[in-house]
């Protein structure tokens, strides 16, 4: 049971960290690479506020990607955090020792 517990908790923590770091990466990438004025010829007409107030303009695909990452992926991280906490409580190694 120890290997399974470690595997499950490791996977959940890795998923949690990835889902919390991806929005940070995307935020900084958009802040430093996207234009600060609209560019209709490139389709960059969607306004976004990133990096604590910087206004940028992105195209529809980039806007949808940011919406997915900032809202839905972050929720997956919160769920993974909760599941990792539940797994730690459910598979408490000290409880196995106390039961014997």
C-alpha cells in the first residue's frame, strides 16, 4: 500500500504544481510578447489585462487559451490539492502502525 500511496500523492502534487504554474507562465509570456495596442490586421483585437495591470491585445485563439488556463486549469489544481489532502488523511502511515 505504501507504493500506491506515494504514487497517487506524487501524481496529484505534480498535477497541482503544473496547473498552478501554467497560468503564471502564460501571464508572463503574454505580458512580454503580445502587442500593447490593437492590431486588426493580425486579428489581435481582444483586450486582456496581464501582469498586474499591463494591457495587451491577443487574437481569438490566444484569448480562449488564456480563458481555459486562468479559469479551468486553476480549478483542476485546487481539486488535485484537495484530493492529495484526502489521500494523505486516508492513507496515513501512522494510522497503519497504530492499528497493529
